[in-house]
């Protein structure tokens, strides 16, 4: 996972992503955060939800970005009526795992 550091500032500075550094700094003007009435953790959750909805991040990646475990993030999605992406391949994998564990 690439850590994203959010910094309130008077100007917007987007530093280019450098894969070798394995992180990205995003500077957001303090006035924007105040106008949006979001804390840093709330902003991370909003970004995580948006990226999950757009199918850019998996459930696990989105949960980590939001600073939550998967179950907490699923509850957040459910509270917004956002379905969890779950395709046939994932279902078949889960079914095989349950069979292997002799749970069904």
C-alpha cells in the first residue's frame, strides 16, 4: 500500500509520485478541509469509498486507505447503500475454500 500524507496548507502542492519512495504527499488547502467540514480520517474514508466505487481499489485496499478493517469498511459501504463487488470467480473461490475447510 502507498501511504498518502494529507497536509493542510494555504496552497495546493501535488508532488509527483515516485515509486521508489513508495508514498505520495497530497497537500490540501486548510480552507478546503474547513469548507468540506472533514477531518483527515474522514477525507481518507471519502477517497477510499470513491476509489472503491469506481473499481480502482479492492475492498482490502480501500479499507486500509480508510484506516479501517474490512468489516468496518463494509459497514461504511452498507450505510451508503454501496454494494460490495463480488463476482462469480470470487464466489467460486470462497465456495472451494469452505469445501476445503469442510464448512459446507
